[in-house]
C-alpha cells in the first residue's frame, strides 16, 4: 500500500512532534524552512566518539557557523535536551553519509548505519531567527517562494582544531535596504542560531562569484532596493568533516533540519527526563 505523502504547506502549522512523526514514518521528506514556527531547528554532525572532542573544540572556536545546542551520549540516538521523543536515526527528512571523506549516499533513515560509538552534535540553524524577521515584517524570500535557502562557500577562514579546519559556508537573504540594520539587531538576539550577519553587499568580498549559482539550496531574486545579507551557515561543518576524511560521518542534507521541541529563544534547552 502506498504511503500518503504530505506537502510542506500541509505541515506549515504542525507542531514539531507532528513534523517529526511525518518524517519518521516516511510521509514527508522535504526541507524544513518555515516549519514549526518558534521552535529551534538544528544542523547535525554524527561522528565516531574518538573524533568528537576535537570536533567540539572546533565548534567552540568557531561559534558563528557552529553554535552547539545539544550533544548525545555515545551510541544513544536520543537527544533528551532537545525533545522527549527524538530519534536521530529517523527524524531528519534527508541525511548525507560520508566515508573516508567521500560522499556515499543521501538517505531518509540511518538505522542500518547506527553504531554504539556514534555521537550526535546538534548545531543551531539560521531558520530559527527567520520567524522573528517575519514577525517584524522583514521579508524572507526563500520562504515566500517555497524554496530552500541559498548557501555558498566563502573565503572566510575558520580556526582549526585537531583534524578539523576549512572555510565558512554562508546563507544569503535579500533584505530591503531600509531594514538591514533591523534584521541585524533581530538576528543578533539568537547567538545559538548564528547570530548577527557576517556581512552584506558585494558577494565577491567574501569569495562568492555569482549569487545566482548557490553551492546548496535554491537561488532567489535580489530585487531593486534590496541588499544581499550573509549569515554564517550550519553547513560549514559538513565541509570541515568532509576534509577531515573521517571513516564515517553523517550529516543532515542542507535545508533538512532536525526540529526540536524547545523554543527558539529558550534560555536553556534542558528538558525533564523521559
């Protein structure tokens, strides 16, 4: 019997546990931009325990692209500080699997790959502050057009730690010129979601050749009177992990985040035990 699939628009008002349930049961496999408004969305890095401490050092040294919001116990697929019923093996709509620094496949379930030594590191996502921009009547073009946010490799160096080093990945959102400062102030309130922009204007100043050709996600139009504004992006660790050539690493696919139960502006992400 064919599963009934759900569209992004059908889940736009759903609670986080409902979105995760749809993903877990294979009825939704799309991007999560604009879903579960007000809840924290997370980038993921899943890696063997022996590399986890160096990776956490790398995140601590590069908090703009890598703001840590949760860490699992070794071999435990649950993230109780982010939700009472999260199974990291099934609750992300698309995962990317890398072995020895080589992309192997994109899958909707990593249960068969799970091992007792794997550690999940959850990182804040810029999708979180987009709801605040919308509440303040600042347009978010990729949500308006039902697309994934455009993401680009930059020339901005990161602080290395152990085998982890590389360049920052950024997201871009066109913002009306008169609202750029307001957008900066709003996003700065969310340091766990990349915080304030890292720049705006001419993309060549951060090593981007053409905004119409994002490395990930979908291109969006920059209209007259708008300024391209750039934020640090949680896809950054994917590049870093790839360059480190770990024997196994699993990440979310760009734009396909883990949706947590905690509020995007929560002072703490600790929940009562299950």
